[in-house]
């Protein structure tokens, strides 16, 4: 696992990459978004126009909680697009271990190839939730369910494009943003300016860390395109949207625009989070996603089971 550069070096590196891409259209990715209204999640297919090499970010496996059945309609939309565009998938990237949907990365990886990756702090999430789900010694807590664990500031390639991984904890300890060309895929750190920011009350979450992670992202060049993992339509807005910029967030984010102090943000976030219920799919989602999107191993009757811990969250 590569050593991480200093945080300021990682950010400077990402900013320089964005400035280069802003000045050269050949270094900007093509981006297709697929919105799953059931979980309000956006999956992105990001590709290099020159080579057709692609990354799939935050894919969704459909899950019906009442029956315990999974299906692949959402993932198949992504699959059809990749196939029709003749793209070569190099990466299946997770911004974090999601609490609101199951990942379809193993399904898409089987169909399309490519490496499955997440931030290396996933091991902290595995440790916490491994205990909550009493996953036992067979559940490895070393991130080995993934092909690659990104460090803060680590660079990667997508054909002729450069990507930089940035660690942005707070929502969870393992959240990552991925800057590819001039576009940053920021996961659950930020929502649209009229909706605000992610919660920080999950196990391992921290509102102060979240504030610092957001301010870190907002020091990127103002024109940086930000692509969000979710949208819930703020009151008064009729359409789902998921693309914004650093400049728009700094000017108008209702929770964390320029001038909002860390203490004020932490106070707001703490009070707001206390009013929120847990996501509908947190229990199935996290125990699958901490395994890299794989379901638990079948028991002796050949059936796979998801656990529901009582009074644990």
C-alpha cells in the first residue's frame, strides 16, 4: 500500500490537475449519470474520450427489503451504457461504505472486469460494523474484499486522464473524494447548495471532521465541477440535480457557505442529526458494502442471511 503524501501536498496536486484540465479539454472526462430514485443515489460512468477507459462510481444493486430480494435493473442500465459506448472499465470505485443502498460493484465487475477500490480507512468501518453485526473471525477486517485501497493523495490513471484520491472523513471515517480531470466526485460530504451537507452521526462519524473535509474540498479551484452521490430535492425545487461547482457551494451552501464557522456548523449538524431517523436500508447496506458489495457467505442450507441487530444503532 503506497504511503500517503502530506495532506497539503495532496490538495495542491489535485488543484494543479484541475487547472491543467481546465486549460486542455482533452484532459477532461466524459461523464454519464444514472439516478436511482428509490435510494436517491447517483451512479457515474466516467471515461477518457481518447481511450474509452472508464470508471464506475457508486453503483446500485436493487434491494427489496420486504422480500429480501435483490435485482439488477439499475446496474443493467449502467451495463447497457458501457456496452453501447464500447467502454473498457478499469475501476469500480466506492466513495464510502454506503448506508442507503447495496453496491452493485461485484455484479458489474463480473460482467465488465476492472478493479474494485475504496479508501483504505474502510478497515475502521469494518472493525466497528464487524462487531455490530457479530460477523465473526471469518470476516476479514483488513480491506481484502477490495482489489485496491486508496490513500489520501494517491494518483491513478483512467486512460490518458489523471485521477487523485482525497480522504474526506466525517460522514464516515472512510469517505473519499475522487478528482478525475477537472471533476470531483465527492460522495456524501456535500449535497446541492440548497440542501446542505451529509449527516455525521453514524458510528465513526464526526461533525468537526466533516466540516474540515468540506472546507478542504472547497479550497479547490472555483470552477471545479462537483458531482454528488445523492439528491433529495430541496423544498421548492422540482427537479433532481447532482452537479454543482466549488464556487456555487462556497457562495450558497445553506449549511457551510463561506463565513460559517466550524463551531456553528458542528452545532447545526449535531442538532439536525438528532432529528434524523436511520436510513431505511442501513442494516442490509452496510453489512454488504463492508464486504465489498458481496452478500454474506451461504449457511449450511445454502441460503445467505442478512442480520438485523436489535437496539444496536
